[in-house]
């Protein structure tokens, strides 16, 4: 049986989807098409749907979400390189 917890909220011009399940967690930022997740056994970020996975050091969902929130509030537009640095 599939059990997960998914929610959506608006931050600036972005829709941020949050998902937790027994397999891991994910944060999806649209329309930027960015996904941060742990579904492949380690925390990583995708900058495009089929793009390369960049490993990140942030392991905890709440910490990653706070970094994403602060990044959007501070920069208004997502700077992918800067976001990756913040998650390392």
C-alpha cells in the first residue's frame, strides 16, 4: 500500500511541492523544474527532469526545505549554482 504525505505551497513565483514517503522525501520547485530528493539512497538535486544528479550534503528534509525557502525569499529568482552551494 502506497502511503505518502504530499503538500504544495506558493513561495514568490514558485510552486513548492513537498513529499515524504517510506522510500524518502522530495522537494519539487516549479516552474523551475528542480527536484531535491533522497529516492536513490542519497540526497541529491536534479536541475532538469532527466538531468544529472548532483549529490548534496543536506540529509534532512526540514533543513533542505528551509534552505530552499530562504534562497527564494533572498534571491526572488532561483540561482541554480548558488542553491547547489547552499545545499553542499
